[in-house]
């Protein structure tokens, strides 16, 4: 399972880096979104994958029964997803406004429109 | 006492929430200033509490470290919170008088959010919270950068957002890898667990990712190109706040991680930081010499100054870390002041391009004098704070045997003087070019108290630190010793 995840993370990161290096604003946003998701998967995988049980303490028990996944990475990833969503949304609006204000569709030409 | 640790986060949060609701210009001004003043005050309380050399630790929600969220203050963090609050207050005063910023929908609340993010980052006791606070800070800065929405601003913001997202992605990757390796993200717990697990590939990879991530956020060589594109474009008050606070949070995070967590392989990591710092100083100061706009010159100079700060980290002695602290305080004060003076010049002349400025000395000797004090302080002339700061940094270099780095720092100081003299000659001393004389500029507005007060206060601080540096030096020395005492930090947080 780790191997499959590693391949998926690698592929997502590769596609994201390729998109980030393109000159189109839309691809920049797609790259941002994909890279964020690749890293979320990486946190999950690095912290250990486990298909057994849920991390909820049973009624009456004092602690978790042994075969359970680590709940912390899930909390981390949840936070990272929210932040990533916010940044992607802001980047979309920013690039749209930038396009309206400058008419630039090629990010390499942005310098010429600068101050 | 440790309840005060939440104040630098809760105060700006409350102020920001209220500022969203309040509409009137006057009330917004009062709220914004009160929030920043309270933030600064809580920072001073933390400094007083930590001045004896102890740590303050708050386990949020009663969950003890390393399981819960810990807020930790040592003297270094406390000083940074206090100075950030002071700058927030003074920039708020400046914003009262200019550009209708207080009436702007987003500036007043988001300036508070920026202060909250900085406060949280300074006090965060674990890596993931540091990440979250950095994001709070960055998202606020993204929006502040685009206040006014001029095309140049939007172009600068695109670069800033893209490169900062990449930095955050590296930061998060390092979090994931470190958690997978050690099972903890609490800084003290990491510091304890990593040495038992000698510098393996995962630890070294995480350290490199974090060095690159904070290198981008602090504008270290070779990651600094976004800064000159972004900083000179927004309204002056925003530029000044960024110049004083933003990159310094990156420097702070670098220092925190590379004094507490990643000290297994100092010969490699800190030597690399030293080399990067020297390159940062040189490229920054040479890049600044080629610029033509006032804020562009100053923005590129920020890069060069960042080099001095990380230089102390690379040298890696208690004296050098103390020197970093002095340098950071000096630079935050002086840099913000220079940006505010540029704002005043811009109000008087309607431009900040050197080619179109001139004759300010004859017409505005007071403002010119204040600029000269700050500029000479930045260049490191006695008896100003810059002299003290550069002196302690360079002395620490020489004492540790880093002769070349110390010599470069001296040379860069001379080149800084060159840039400052260039601004002085072009903008203040030479005759004003035709059409730019007083009254002929497009937007001549008189300077009111909101401009004079922050500039005078900041100038007074740089002179006072220069003439009477003992208290700051002593405080910095204690903070430097505290940073080197990793066992003390771990004991304070984990209670062993």
C-alpha cells in the first residue's frame, strides 16, 4: 500500500511542478491545488497507513484498544485541506483580477507590466 | 502568569473582529490603535516575565505537552512580540493620516490579523502550529498587498503568492516527514527525540526543506527575488508594516529551529547558513545600488540586512545570537521608519522616483534630518543603533574566527552607506528638477501629526539605542544564552 501511495504522491507532485512552471495563470492555480493534495497524502502515508479500527475510545474503556490508526495525522491533514482551499480560492480571484487589470495571459510578461 | 501568552493572539483577534463590524472612521482608528497598543503591552509583560531567563509555557485547554498545543515564550520571542506590537501601533498612527486607509474595508482588520499571525508564530511551541500561524500571517499579507488593486500590485502579488505557497508546501512536507519519523511535532519533544536518532536521511531532508521554506519567507539568497517585486507596490503603510515584520518572522523561525531542533550536524547546516548569509548580504547591497525608486532601493536593502541576521545564526555562538537579536530590533525600527519617511516624501512630491525628486533639504529640513538619521543608522554610523548592531555582529564573527564573513559584513556596511548617500544626494540635496518644485507636483498634501509622531518616535529609539545601548545589549545577551540552553527549553516545556 505504501508503494502505491508513494507512486501516487510522486506523480501528483510531478504534475504539480510541471503546471507551476507553465506560463498560464490557470495552470498555476491547478498546480497549487495539486501540490497541496500531494502533500496531504504524504502526511497520511508518512505517519503510517492502517486499515483497522477507528481512533475512538469505546464506552467504558479508559484508553484506545490496540489496533487503531493514529488520529493526529487526520487532524493535521484536515487543517491543511482547509488552508489549501483558502489559498487556492484566493489565488483564483487574484489571477482573475490580475488578468482583468493587465490583460496578461503569459506570466513571463508580467514583469513588463510592472512598476 | 502564563495566561498572558494567549494575549498577543487573542487581542488582535478581538480587534480584527470588531473592526469588521465597526464602520465609522474615527471609531475604527481608535480600535485599531487600542488593539496594537494592547498587543505591544502584552509583549512588554512577556519581556518582563522572561527577563530573568525563564520560560513561560501555556498548555492550551489543559492538555499537557507534547500532546496538547503549547504556547512558549522565551526572552527572544517576547522581545519580538513587543517590537512587532510597537511597529503595528506606529504604522496604525501613520495610517490614520494617509490614503484613507482607515476607511478601507480590509486594511484595519487585516493589519490586526497580520499582528496575530506574527504573535502566534513567535509563541508557537510546535511545528504544525508554527505552520498554521505562518499561513494566517501570509493570507493577511496576500490581501494587504493588493489593497488599492493597482496593476503593478496585482503583478507583484501573483509572484508573492506563488512563491510563498511553494514555501508553505515545503514546510508542510517537512512536518509530515518529521512526524512520520519521530511521532511528535512539539518542538521540545522533537529536540529531545532527534539526537537519540542520529542525523538520518529523513532528519537532514526535513532540515533542508525547512531551511529552504524559511529561506524563501525570510528572503535569503537565492530565494529573495519575490521581495523587490512585491514590497514597493502597496500603500506605504502596508509596505512599512511588511518591511518591519514579515521577513523577520521567517528569520525568527529559522533561528528557533536551528538553535533548538536541528543542531546535530552544526558543521554542515550552520556552515551552509553562514555561506547563504554572506551571499545574501552581498547580492542585496549590490542589487540596491542599481535601483531607481526610493522604496525599491529600501526593499532590496532588506535582503542585505536579512543576511546580517542569519549571519549570527551561522556563526553559532551565544554572543552571535545575542547580536542577531540586537540587529533584528534595530532593523525592524529603522527599516519601518525609512519606509514611513518615504511615505512623507511621496505625499509632499507625489512621486518616489529619484530622477524626479530633489530640493527637499531646502524646503523640508526637519524631514530631511530625520531621514538622514535613519539612513546613517541603517548604514551603521555611530552614535546610532545601526553602529551598535553592526558592531556586535561583526565582533561576534571575528571572535569566532570567521574573518572573511566579518570583513564582508564591514564592506557591505560601506556599500549601504553608498546607497543611502545616493538617496540623500538625489532626493534631498540636489536642486529639484523642473516641474517637481513645491506646489507643482500632482499630489501635494501637508504632513500632519499622524506622519510626524511615528517618525519621531522611531528616530528617537534609534538614537537612544545608539547612545545608551547597555540595557538592550544586556537583554540580548541573556536571550542569546537562553537560546543556546536547549535543555532549559525542553525542561520548561516537558516538565522533566
